[in-house]
C-alpha cells in the first residue's frame, strides 16, 4: 500500500465590512514545493471566506493525502473538530430547532472534501507572526481590496 503524501495547507479569509468585499489566501506545501491560491467575492462574509480558503486548498489536491490544515478561524476549526458541522448536516442544516446553520453550501462542500482525505485541523492565532498565516492574510486582504475597487 502506498504511503499517503503529507501536505500542509495554511488558510485565511478577510472581509471589509461583514458582509462586504472579501478575499482568501491559501499556501499549500508538499515537501519543498509550495503553491499559493487566492480569490474573493464582491459581497461575502469573513466566515464564508475562511471556509472558501479551506475548500480551495483541499480542492487543489489531486489524490488522497494526509493533510494538516492550519487556520486562525475558530468558526472553521471548532465546527469540524467539535463535530458541530456534522451535527448541523444531520439535522438538515439546523444548529438548533429554531436556528439555521449559516453557510450550509460551503459546509457541505467542505465536509465532502474532508471525507476524501485524512485531515487534521489546527488552530493558529491570527496576526501573531505565524509566517504562513501572515502570507495568507496578505493575499486575502489584497483580494478584498481588488473587489472593493472593482
């Protein structure tokens, strides 16, 4: 059996206003190879950009991998690691009997991608000098500016 490739994915999202123009940045690392991805939207939220960054990173993988995904988004990390997103999906995208889960389209896509790989999600403190998180933040902010000025 082949050993799975070990990949690190660093992600960040940004938004100017919430909702407002937003962007995301991703750094993928496999050994010494690195790839950067970024994008955005004219009208979005910070949480949507955080989720979109994780999705973009996982979608870039061409085969099943062992992934460590780093994010400064507690929304993303806790919803997966604490099992909340899976519960929301099982409950028809309801957080409680009365409250709908936000961003069910992105959660559905992310949960499907997580099932395709072996993924460990790790929270990193944002704006605290973590080099890859800072790189992702710069890309996300640049995309936000691009959409703000479009």
